[in-house]
C-alpha cells in the first residue's frame, strides 16, 4: 500500500487518524505572550495619560484625563452623536476604499499584462503616487459639490494609487507555471485574468489594500476636517473651534479605535483569503 | 504492492489519439540577443497514433524544451511540429502536460485543481465529481482532497498533478519526468497504472525520463538524445509484450535491452560532462 507518512502535519487537511495524536498541553503559546505584552503596553500608556493629567503634570485643559475623555464618548454615544459621526466616517472611508480597490485592482492587472494599458497609466501612476492627493480636494468640491460624493471620491482617489502600484507589481512577476497549466487546459486570455493572475497576485494585492486602507482613513478624517459637517473629523474641528479639548481628544480616541478595528479586520480577511499560502501556517 | 483497478469512469466524449510529427526543429534560447544558446538541433521524429514514446537523455539535453514545443508553450523557431489536428501554434486541451515541477494552482485544493481542467474540458457536474474522485483515488490521495499544494510533500504534489492531467483524458499526453519526485515503490505502482491507462484509453504518450529501466518498462519506442545541443541519436523499438507487469523485470529481453540502452545513454552522459569542462 501507499505510504502516507510523507504528508506534513497540517491544519484541517488531514483526515487520517494518524494525525489525531493527542497534543502535548502547552499552557502559554508565544502568540498569547505577544498579545499580553501589547495589551500591557497600551494599558501602561493609558495609565500614564490618566494619572499624568490627573495629578498635575499637565494642564488638564491641554490634556484632559483619559477617564474624562471616555466619559464624554459615553455621553455622546447615549446622546446618539457618536454613532452618527462614526458611522458616517466609516461609511465614507469604506466606500471610498472599495471604489479605489474595485477600480485599482483590474487597472493594475491590465497594466501588468497589456503594454497599451501600461503606456497610458504608467506616467499617471508615477506622477500620482507620490503626490499629496488631498491637493485635489478643491477640484473635487467644484466638480462634485460639498456633500458625501466629493468626500468619497477624494478617499477613492487616495486609495487607488497604492492598490494599482501593488497589483501591477504583483502581476508583473508571476510564476509562469500555473499560467501554462491553465492555458494547456484551454483557458482563454480573458479567463486567465480572473482565474490565474488575480489569485496568484493576491498576496501583493492584499498588501496594497493594507496600505490603502489607513491612507483612506486618514483622507476621510482630513477631508471631513477641511469640509466640516457631520463625521468624526468635522466634529473634532467643531470642538476645537469651541475650545472643547475634551471633545477633540474624544475624536482622537474614536479614530484610534476605529482604525484599529478596521485594520485588524483586513488582517483577518487576508488570513482567510490566503489560507492556501505558506504564510498562513507560520 | 497492488495496483488499484477501479472501473474507469465512463467517457461522454471521444478523445482521438493523434500522431505527432516533428521535422527539422531547432531551438535557441536567447536567440534575439548575442550569444544565444542552441538547445535543440535539427530534431526529426514521428510519433505514431497511440504510441508510447519515451525521450531519454542526460540532464540539460533539451528534453523539456522539446516537450514545451510540442505543447505549444514556446513558439517553434525553426522547423515544424504538427499533430493530426494541424500545426502546433499554441497550447490546447488536445495535448495535456504534466510538468516537471508539477505547476499546480497553489491557491486551489487538490480536488479543485483536478476539477479545473475537467470544467474547462466541458464535463458536466456529475462527471466532474466522478472523474475527480476516480483519479484522486488512483494516485492514492484519498483523504487529501481538501489539502492545498503547499501542505503536501513533493511526491504528493506530483501525484496531484498527474491526476489533474489524466482526468481530462487527453488524446496526447506529455509527461516531463512525472515520477521524478516519487519514492521507488510509488513510482513502480504509478508506472503500472500509467501503462494500464494508456492501454485502455488509446492515447499518444510522450514521456520524458532519464531512468533507463522506466523507459524500457513503459515505451513502445525510445529516443535517445545526445548531450547539448540536443539531437536524436538513436530511436529504439521496444519489442516486449504489451502486457507488462512486475514479472517483466526478470525477462531476459528486458534486461538485455536495458543494458544496451544504458550503454548508449552513458556515452551521451560522458560526452555531456566532457562538454561541460
Ligand atoms: N528559459 C531558458 N532560458 C535559457 N536557457 C534555457 C531555458 N530553459 C532551458 N535552458 C537551457 O536549455 C538547455 C536544455 O534545457 P531543458 O530542455 O530543460 O533540458 P532537460 O529537460 O533535458 O534537462 C539547458 O542547457 C538549459 O540550461
Ligand atoms: Mg527537464
């Protein structure tokens, strides 16, 4: 009979009973230690903030204690302003990000595969990538008015460049073997795009998305600050105008939490999508 | 050791075997730049309809290159390659290939790798399931259907690649050292399995190897290639019974032929090492 012992131990794939050996009990994994240390660092910083502000190291107007800031967020949460502001900011950031990705990924793939597309987009991307995208805000306001549309387009515009650049780089250095395989099974050029190039470049594309997402968050907040209105950025600018330092810090804490949640979520998506990749089995 | 003899899945479509005709084919790598490297030099070879043909030669003599040319993966620079369907210009599902380095889709599970080719070949959903199961069983990967290539050993990946290619039941089967990553036992089983499939389904097989015994065991005819630049030095008929099992290894004709071919191959290998100095 065939010897199956040459299978490496792997998660989920082996149904053979050989691999069901009882695991030696390890109470503390390195991953848990990592998380514990990170939580401890955040807690220590929060503690320094709280007690530094409370016991006179700093003027409480310039740096209100963390507990006061959290109390304000809680009040506004109950009053309903925080959910609206956070929701709007999140909506603008994610919609803009999604538009940037949906346009950026195919553009990047086509740039890598077609000289014609590359000739057209390469100079645009080279010029656009290092440029501060926010400089285009006045134009977008002129073109698309001052409401959500211009903000979302601003965000999409800023997300587009890192996605295109990463996708194009990822698709330019593809291993030829899976492509040859697909062609020998009769895949047509157009099918290759979605069936082979896209999944093969997925690690680099996701890296591009992971750069684009925080960029999109920053652009959202800055755009809201510049244009006013509802949203976390707008609320912070209003608080600043009324010399409400607690309100400004409440905005900062909200942005930190929002950014953390969104970035972590994308990491989870990455792990899901790249389940096949050796990087997921470190 | 036993060979699984499952009933082959019924075929819904006819796959015609085909002859392959290679005339005056040469290939130079880096031809457009100065100092291109001549890999194949004036290859002439006619492989008959339904023939099992082995290409035997030292490493670097252009065996893979010749297979890629037949497969249509690299353009023919000089000469002409045609099958019964006409001149070869591009890859196509009439000529399926098992690559030397497997070339599985790393983002697909073993089963999805096999299903991909079946889907492209136009089998209906029920046939796809049935054929995928049959060929995964045949290469003894049952239980690993949902594993990704990166989770498998080299030998298992190679078997997955073989299952994926055999499943589509091509008229012409190109195999580039397809058992190279397998241990001796598994290799033997797969060789017998391949002979059986070939005998039952009438395919033209071009099989690259540098294992003399493997070539003699499998082939109707063997081409021995010279060291670089690759030329066809000898073409040898293997007059052994169609039915070949374990017992043929002790057959005197088998042993004699193997030794004869071994001497011819060694000449080339010696020439290759001399050429390298
Ligand atoms: N893509 C390539 N570019 C340049 N030289 C190559 C390339 N592929 C193969 N060669 C060279 O061509 C010769 C034949 O290679 P190959 O067909 O792989 O031989 P074999 O399969 O018999 O070992 C070798 O000397 C190899 O180094
Ligand atoms: Mg080779």
